[in-house]
C-alpha cells in the first residue's frame, strides 16, 4: 500500500485518483474476473471436445482427400482457443489496474513514486490488449484461410459436377473446350480472390504484431531503465514516452490497421 513518504506522491493524491473504497460494485465485479476466465476456459474445452468428436465421426465416413481434412480441423481448434487467450490477457490488464489501486510495492524498486508506477501500469494495461489483438488477428487470418479453402473446394466440386452432367447429357467423351476455358477462368478468379483477401489479413496481422512488439519493447525498457533518454517514463520522459510521440504512434498503427 501507499505510504506518506512515497516519493512525491501523497496519500491524498492516491485517495483522490485511485482509491476504490467508495466503489463497492466495481471492486466486487473486478474480483469476479478470474471466475469469468475459468468459465471461458471450460466452454472452450467443451467446444474442443465436441469438435473432435464430430471430427472422428466424419473421418470414418470421409476419405483423406475430402474437405474434412486434418488441416482444416487444426485451424478450427486455433480459432476455438481465441476466447481463452483474450480472456487471460484481459485478466492480466485487470491485474495491472489492481496494481494501481493498491499501489503495488513490488515495482517500487524500479519506480520510486506512485505517479511513475501508475504510468507504467497504465502502459502495461494497454500492452496486454495489444498482445491479445495480435492473437485475434492471427485467428482472423486462420479463419480466412479456412473459409476461402472451403469455398474453393465447393466451387471445384460444383464445376466437376457440371462438367460430368454436360458429358452425360450430350454423350460425348469430354466436355467442350469452351467449358474447359470457363472452368479455368472460374478457378483463376477464386485463386485471385483468395490471394487478395489473405494479403489484406496478413497486413492486418503484421500491424497488430508490430504494435504489440512496440508496446512490449518500450514498456519493458522503461521498467528496467534502459536508455532512459529514449524509453524513460520518469519526471523527464524519454522521446518515445512523450504524449506527442505516443499519440503519433497510436494513429500510425490505427491508420495502418484501417488500411489493411
């Protein structure tokens, strides 16, 4: 807990800004966050078991070359785990806020005053969600691959069925050259659409990964006092800790994600 002689921050400053004694429902609700994470974990386990059970049933009926391949099921499981990962990072963010409310003394060696610890924990809170967004973008990438591969398989299947019907109805050995050209054009269109869509998602993943990496590096360097003229978060903040640079970096990644 905060003490009277805690650097340049007084007990009154902490009480005015971050004391939660008058916010009973907020304190109680935040204390339930671990329970929500456990519930999310249980739900994800249930969905995983259900998916694997259906996978085993379909594997008996389907051939290895069917659309129910092991790769698609592996991608599905990576999507299912997204709520657990995001929930854990959200809980980590709540823990950072608890650190501010309690003035976590564990960080007193690195930051001598309450104000400095508060700035660090606020930045750590933002970084938690940057990391969560990074995995969310990866899950979006995997979902895009899953959906586009499924659409490609369905289109190829429909083309094959149409080709067989033409051959049978006209009693010819093979489909006309015009139909073969149309088939090739359709498949090329599907491949080009898939490539363009995946490229946009990859750029979005790269943006989220860059933002998370930037936040981890800047916050970690400030915690261990590395190159304080660049990363420092004290009374004289480093170049990357000034409000002007923070705002510029925020809009840089925000615009890059929007464009992607």
